[in-house]
């Protein structure tokens, strides 16, 4: 797709449902007793992969668009699938479902697309194996495809070397089936959607400092869930409203969970004109409307405990830094190298191709702002966050920007380009 510089962006946009919460609602609904009713479910490719996997294991799931009904069969109600479970491009599906499958009474193979077959799974293989899981990488390279044979699991206290919600969640979900308490301690707190939803479904789960602990469960029970808009998707319109001269955008119904709101804190620290309106907790997760106006931004240093709260937003934050005054340093973000693409490498190469002053470091980037940008051909590497980032950057760059593989936004935000065009009019 080709994009050009645009004038002010004005209007309202309602962000699709949170991807992380959509995944978890289907997973927990499937292993709960009774029906789980999910509203504002994200109809992105990743979340549809999760639905497909549980359907193959005998769970009846009615997908009516905005509303999804999951007819759960209890903790032990899954059936052996006839074929391998295809997780598509979804690391969340692959890692979280591994925790559940480690305790079932059948053997199953998990696979996915070329990207998934390169992404590191050893980070879940090690702790799940410590719990007694029989799980192995078929290529012996620590990546999918994975073969899992259900086993009797034991409670452990795992000291995770990375702050990763996917690692933590895989262990906690396995902990539902363990013979004793399971604990996960992280170096920093990662997003806590799994803990909140487990509690909602009736699990005995507690969080203290950087440790989450769960007791074995006898049963979970179906719930009614309203999913807030995904702050990771809202981030692109936050950036657009801040950067494009004359812009003012109201972003409706955005989840502002404190383990996910790092993008808001960074924007405010950079000098953003950003206001939270209509804050509420009606969905079980904190939600607000975000009003953002064109602002004069300045560079900052981003690192440490805030990184897990904005890991998926770092590509668009790097882009914002190109238009800020002074230097922005992103550090402690080596996790970006093992996302859908090596996001550090892709961002440095792509921003440099557009004229930005940016350099790669071992665990992040240094961006010196205020260099004028121009259009270029950008290879998204089929990474949805990269494609959306450069669609926003193109609004400010002189000339034409072409994004290869632009359709990959379907992974998390199928209506992204339509919403962007509507704000231009």
C-alpha cells in the first residue's frame, strides 16, 4: 500500500477489543464450566487462531462478530484434536495454550506460520518441564512445532529471567492443574490480564510485588466479559494526534490497565497534550476515553520497569521520537528482537531509510529528533506493529511511502487503514 503526507487528523475512533484479553477470554471460557459470553471480541487473525485451536479440541464456540459465546466443558473437558493445532502468527496462542495442554490426557502438536517457527519457546519449555510437562521442540531448536503429552504436574516457584506475560501466563495456567501452589516471580511486573481473569473465573490467584501465585483449581465457571479497546492499537492514533499539525483525536473505550499504560506515561513525559476522560472500571479492567491534541514533544530516556508496560508500543514510540526535540534513548528492550520481527533492527533500518538520525544499541535505540523525513519503501516483515507505525510516519514524511505486506494489520486491527482515512477527511 502507498501513503502520502496528510493534513490535520480530526474526529473520533473506537479501538477494537484488546488482543491479550480476547485470547484469554476464549481460553479460560473453554476450560470453564458453562457458557462464557464475550463482548467486543477482537476479530483479528491471532485471536481467530485461538478460537480455531479450541474448536479442534471439541469446544463449541459461536462467533457472532462482536459477541462470542464459548460453551466450556470444564478443566478436563478438552478432546484430542484430529490434526495439529495451527497457531498461525500468534505467540500468545502458542505459549499460553502450552500451559493448558501440558495437563491434558492426550498428545498434541502445536505449529504455526514461518514467523512462529522462529520465535523462542524455550522460555516456556523450561518452566513447564520443571512442572513435569512432557513438551519438546520437534526440530530441537527451542521453537515450534511443539509436541505436548499431558502429564501430572507439580507446583513450582519459578524465577523468570524475563518479564513476560506470556511466560507467566503459561505457568499459571499449568498451575491450575498442579498438585500444589505454583508461583512465578519476574524481574518487573508484566501485564496482569491473566491473573485478573483467572480470579474472575473463580481461581485462587494472588499477586504481590513481582510474584503471582495460584492454587490448584477444582473448577472454573463461565463469565460475561466486556473487553476494552486495545491500548496497543490506540497507540498509533495517540501518536498521530500528537504529531500531525492541527490534529485532535478522541479515542474511545481504551483499556488503561496500569501494567499496560506505559505509553500514556511516556507521552505525558514527552510533553503531550493528553487528557483521560470518562474513566471507569465497569468491565473489570480500567477504561477511559483519550483526548489527544497536536503537541510539541521533547526527547526522554525510556528503560527499566516501564518497558514491560509498553513493549508492543515501542515501535511507534521510536517513530514519535523522530519528531521530538532532542535525544530519546530506549534501553532494556532486547525483548523487541524476538517479536513478530526483530523490531529494533527493522525500526532502525526503516527510519534511517526515511532520513531519521537513529542508531541501534545492544538493547534498544538512540533517536535524535527533528530531522526531516521523506518517503521510502518499507518492508513490514509481516509485522502488524511495523506496518501501522509507518502508516502513521507517512502522514508526516515528504513524498510517498510504500509499505510492503501492509495487509498484516489484520493480525490485530483489521479496520486500521479505514479508521485512519476517516480521520483525514
